[in-house]
């Protein structure tokens, strides 16, 4: 029989907000499978947030940059071992400089191999590891291109986001930053319902059906209830349908449309530290 270690129980509790014993029992039932344990908690009625495909790391600085014409952007997490180093001015400055360079490379591997003041980025990180005395590495690398990009870095450099809008119009700069703040704060699962994976939809339907069945809802009305549940799921978890954090009376899509009738959100990336 699987016996969960305290660290795993604590991680599940921090992720879900469920009680310690509930988390321990769920891990035992799931035989250590973290994602399955989350499903078990949800099926038992625990209020657990939907799983996010969010990038996580330990300590460090998360920095977002876009190029001069706002058509290419990148977010990197420059990781270290302690918060003390993460807050060091020289470390943060290095993270900004690296992020500016990352904008022009398609993936993490190309970026690490690129020239950085006469050495490669990878070699620079090894050098800094020796200088600082902590392991320094690129934990996350996200890149995005689009008609018009705007970035937001949350205070403390722990979360950053970039949003792509459909056109460079008057007000686009402010709108892209505002939506990037939304992405940073609300951590949407996807842009809209069409970008939610079928696996996620099927899992959500399974969980909600199981809950409704246990509540004694008649089988002939469960399907109709599930339609409403999924609409709520999309509203809570997809960017364009979320309530806009600066004005909860309108959705993100409505806010962007108020800036320009033809303007739309067409993409986003987000990186956060654990």
C-alpha cells in the first residue's frame, strides 16, 4: 500500500486548499498520482481550482520583453536557489538583459546556444553559478508572435505575461498591458473554449456528472445541467470569457472590443514561479 510522504501531502494541500487528512487519503487512493488525487478530491466535493498548464520553478526572476514594433515577445524565468539572490539588483538586471535577447530565438535550445557578450548564454549561466555560488539556470522559456503584443511583469518579478491583440490600433498598448495583467492575475486555462483540450473537457464532465449523480439529480436532467456547468467553466477558465478584473461588469473580450470594435485577443503566454 502506498504511503504518502509529508512533502507530497503538503504540496497537494497547497495546490488544492483541501485539508491535510483529505489530501493524504486522496494520495493513498491515487497511489501517489498527483493529478489523480486532485480528481479524487474534486469528486468528493472539494473546491479545487482547475488544473493549469502553468510553468513553475523555485526562486528567481520572471521577465517579459517584446521587440520595438511589438510583434515578437518572450518570457524567461532565470532561476536561482534563494530569494536573497533573486532580489539582488545585478541578478535582476541580468534577467532583463537575457529576456531582451530571448525575444529573437525560437526556442530555449537556440537561446542557450546564442552569443552573449562573446560567450554563449549557457556558458554565462555556468559562469554566474560560480560567481554567485548558487545554481543559475533558465527554468522557463516562452515565446510568442502576433500583430500587436503587450507585456506585464508583476511586482517582485514572480509572474509575467504577454498578450497578443489582433491589430495595432489606437489604445492597443494600454489594452494589451491590461489584458496581460488579467492573465497574470487570473491564470486562464486557454484563450477560449475552442482551445480547451478535449481531455480537459471530458475530465470536467466526468467530475461534474459524478457529483450530480451523488447529489441524486435525475439522469434525464443531468445533461442539461452539465451544459450550464461547462458554460460556467469556460467563463471562469478561458481568457476572453473571464470577467475583466478592472471592471467586472464586462468580459475581457468586451473590454477589448470597447477599445476598438474590431479588436480581439488572439493569444497569450504566462510564466510564474512556484
